[in-house]
């Protein structure tokens, strides 16, 4: 495990020495993708919590059950023109 970590560190360092702009672009892209996935996960979790609260409140008030939970991922949404 430790040798693999050193190898990966040397490869990343070497790529920054040989191709600094491309390496920066790759790391920036990876960072932004991780952020998008994290934001999407948080939005999905909060939407599901709100849905559960709406189901509970509608059950207590005697209203019909709302529809099933649906969440559209950020990358699947239609743009607002």
C-alpha cells in the first residue's frame, strides 16, 4: 500500500513537471466533478427529507398521499433559457 502511494505521488509530481498546464486542468476537472456530485447528493438527500416531512404532514392532516419521490440529477435537468 505504501509503495503504491509513493508511486502515485511520483507520477503526479512528474506529470506536473512535464505537463504543468494539462495536469492542472485534469486536477481542476476532477475537483469540479467531485463538487458537482457532492452538491447533487446533498440536494437529493434534502429533497428526500422534505418529501418524508410532507408525507407525514399530509397523513396527519388527512390529505391524500403525495406522489412517489422523484429527483432529477443536476446533469439531467433542462436548462432555463
